[in-house]
């Protein structure tokens, strides 16, 4: 009836996934696949199956009863002032300090300006109290997940903070130690990027690591080295254990030396975990290290796979939402793969021994890359092929050279050792950038669940063959079949479709809609106030280009996202009608965005009224603004300079299979009146409601002329304007329209099939 910890951890993970602590299809598929790799078949024992089922049910029960506490006053449109005590570690990043404040009724997280904040400080903070939500779009970062991992129930946005007193906190000394060590390293100087890498990798202070370093190390597959990871902790603890054991054996018996070394190494591991912020990866590694050290101290060698299982159970029991955390998934997947991949002892000598070590390293690194590929594709939409090489060169250089030198140098206040660590990281940075230039990350949209299972199954079969658990011929045949299933699933998922798909993204207070036309053409109408959400959505959909980007009018909440697209997503044409908005500062103006795109080959176009583009039966029709030079409507050169920028919005309709979808920009009363007056038939099936549901828009004339079955309002949660106006919502509903709001429902997708059937879905239906 004995159930190994690895088995139990897998059962608990499956139970949590099924209970809804993440997208069930992805996590359950990944758990099943990793189970095949890590532990193989469960065996015939019915008792074992019963135990595993019970553990899975326990995991599901924990997940269902674990939910964030509601914080009173969140999600309104006024500033809030809270008073509480800074509780827990303080995260240092490029944007400032992330603090967690315990208040009556919950825990609030906030990014604040860097300062001498310390755990135990009683503070008064002012900002907008919001429920952690993020943008609810496919591919978007799940900020609720991030908040849960940090243990906060709400976030204070645009926060300012003052100290109002202090209390005792256990977390004060780790934060003080981190800051002291970081200041010591910073003052040593040297190469700025290398110095920042040492502070991030050794002490968890990422405040000085620049975006170019982030991008290069991510592309090289060694991004995990830039922050304190589980591998860092394991290296520190095991080197400390080995050194202490060798030193103490001179003073005591071998048995006592092992016990004393294990105790001291365990204490050092706990201190290092606290000093670097107790991240998920280091928490996992700490449990593994303690289990392994306990095994050494008791004279019973612990299996690494079971130590990992104990760590997973401990973390999931305390925080079930960790199952959806990329760090949790990647660290456990990589560690379990290394723990279960067979390693044959090297008996050769000299050069052959070195070659054998390199070959084994390449195989192990490639296996880890293959196993974690579905996870990186799901979360980051890319696979870093350079990791196979980077983890053989850069990772050992940092882990085995820079980190020990820096830690000893900081602990003993020996600057020359820190200088050597900075030089090692400078070399590592140069190598990482070289790898990134030769082997950049490959775009990889999330795989279908069946493809994930098949992919991991193929790897499991190959590992089983290497362990002599299955005949090589059978393993090869099974792996080939699984690979064929993966290829077929990807081809089917990415094959051009005959449907028209329009997705109105949740971008906060702004507009962005992605149109996937039949045959593969991509049109974009507005780009939102920031582009990372748009970039992630495109990656999640496997979209690598935009044929036409349309900016309805030059207000930042409609065009600022273009800056993120420039140089990353090729754009064929940029359509606009209005001149630049003079009130926007030049560095962030629409004209500057146009120039940035033109530098990458985008053609700027002022489209004509009427049919402007078509793709396999889908038509992109320009409806406004109307320019009348005396001979009737003419091609758009510039919009009317007398009217407001909103009323000069470039209005387009998407027509396909007898259906019409109208996107109205930020039209207000004057622009709506002109639109209705110049078009005999404006009837539409779907209307993107103008100006985010402002009371200055959605006139009875426009509502009556369009008469849609669905009206979509793009607006931000608890936005400062109070949009949408209740009267506007009621007006569209009275006309027979179903009103869908991105602030409540997330991204809204409209699909028109070739037979004219129209389907509407929202993110909260996924």
C-alpha cells in the first residue's frame, strides 16, 4: 500500500487541476505527461490506486476551499487610503519596490518608489484599490495568479506611501541582509550589466537588470539564471554541505561530521531562501534540500524524485494556485526530468571522459528543453532552442563560479572575490548574447492538449528505452506515432479556416480588435493603450504578421500599442484619417508611432471611402469620416479639421457571408449624425459601441440605424470616466442588442461561418 511521494504529488496536482485551479485541459494534460516521464505506470496494486484517488480528491478539496479574501472598497473609481504593516519580503525590480501590506480584512500588494522600506513598518498608502485581475485575453499574463503566488488579495495601483511607525517583523533581517549585500556588490563597480546580473542571480535584487539583458538571456534559454532559482539554492546548500563535511571530519567522527554538516547546511539554506525573497522555485528547492540532507544525516539516502514529490505536496497543500505558476511548472518539470533520466557512469579517462561528459550534458539539456517546451509555449509563446547550449556553458559558469565567489565575497567582505564573480557574469553575458544572436527563440503558440500528451508521451517512451524498461524498437515506434499525432494536431489547429474571426480584446480603457480574415489575412483595428497584451494575444493565436493596421483616431488609448509592435510584428499597411493630436507630447505622438513603423517597412495609407480591401469573400469597408469636396464623398486625405478628433474617427465595417460588423472608433454626436446621413443602410449584426459607452455617443439615430443583435463595449474596470453610461447600455438593450463589456466579460470573439452562422463567445466562457 506504500505510495511514493512522486506518485502522491502527481495525484494531488491532477486533483487541483480538475478542481479548476487553472485551465484544466493544459494542466491536466501536462500532469499526465509528466507522470509518464517521472514515474511510469502505477502498477497493478488496487490499494495503490485507491490511495492515489484519495490524494487526488484531497487536492481537489484543497483547491476548492482555497480562494482569495475579498477586500472591502476594491474596484471603485476613487482613490483609497489604507493603513497597515509591511508584511513579508520586499521585491526589488526595475519599477521600484513591491511591498505587501497587511490590513484589516486582507493583504494588499503595491509597487512603490524605491526607499528604505522595511518589513514591520507601519505605513499609510494612497492609490486605487483593485482586485488583481489583469487583462482577460488568451495569452495574457494572469495577474490574479501572480497575486495569489505572492499571497495578496488586492493591489494598490499608482500608490504613494509614507511611514507612520514601526513594529517588529521576522522578515526585517533578511531584507536588511539582502540590501547590505546588494549595496556591497554595487559599490564594487565593474561592467554595469554584469554587476546587475550578480545582484539579481545571487541576491534576488533585479532592480538594475535591463530589458536587453532579459531578452538575450531568455533567447539563450538561461533566463532562470538571472534570478535566484531552485538550482541556485541547491548549489549553495550542497557546496556548503560538502565543504563542511570535509572540514568537520578533521575534528570529529565521520558520522558526526555528516550530521553537523547537514544541520548547518540546512540552516544556511533556510537563511538564503529568506534573504532572497522566498520565491516558489527556492521554496521547492529548500524542501528538496532539507529532505536530501535529512537522508544524509540519518544514513538513508533519499530518492531525488521523492524529495521533489514531498516539495510539490508541501507547496500545493499550502498554496494550490501554485500549480498554475510557470515557475512551479518549469522548475518541477526540469528537476523531475533530470531526476528520472538515466545517467550511465563514465568509466573512460582523459579526452574521452570529457567528451562523454559533454555528450551527457547535451542529452540532459535537450531532454529538459523538450519536456518544458509545452510549458514555455503555453506561457511565453516561444521555445528557446539556445538553451541546449546555454545550459552547458552559461549556467555552470554562473552557478558554479560566480555564485560561490560572490556569496563568499559578500559574507566575508572580500571585494576581490566579488570582482571575479562580476567578471564571470560579464563573460556569461557575452556568451548568452552570442547564443541569442545565432539561435534566437522560436515562436511557439500553445499546443492543443492532445499534442501535449503525445509530445510528452514520446519523450517518456525514449527515456523508458534508455532505462531498458521497454524494447528500443517498440519505444521508437511509439515515439514516431506520438510525434505524428503532435504534427497532425498542430497542422489541424493552425490550418487556414474559411471563417471570419473578430476578437475585441480586453485592453483596459482603450480599443483593440484583431480580425482574422478567411485565408489568413490579419487586420487590426486600433492597438490599445499598451501593446504587450496585444503582442501576447497574437503569439497565442500563432499570428506572426498584420496585413493592415487601422487606427481610428490619434488618441493614445487607440494607438500607443503600435510602439510594442514595431520591429516585432511586421505590419504591411497603416491606415489612418486624422492628423496628429497636438496635445500629446512628441516622443509619444501618433506621428512618432507612424515613423517607427515606417522604419520597419510599413506603408502609411489614407484609405478611400467604400470597399478598401477584400480577402476571400470578406470585405473591409470604410464608412467614415466623410470628406465632401462638392462632388460627393471622395477618397480620404485628412479628416475635417474643424470637428473633434473623436468625430473624425475612421469607421470601418467588416462584411462576410451576409453579416456585417461595424467598428465606430470614438464617434460622438456630430460624427454619428454625419455617418447616418450619408449611408442609406447601416444595419449591422455587431457594433463596437462608440467611445467606450460615453454618454456623448450612441445617439438614438445611430442605435436605430444599426439595430445590432450584439453591442460590444470596450472599457476598463472601474475606469475614471464611469464608462459605460447606464443610459447608453439601456439604449442598446432597448433596441434588442445583447450588450457585452470587456471590463466584465474579457475578450469578446465573434465568428462568422461561410454559411452565415454567427457565434459569439467571451473570455469568461473559456
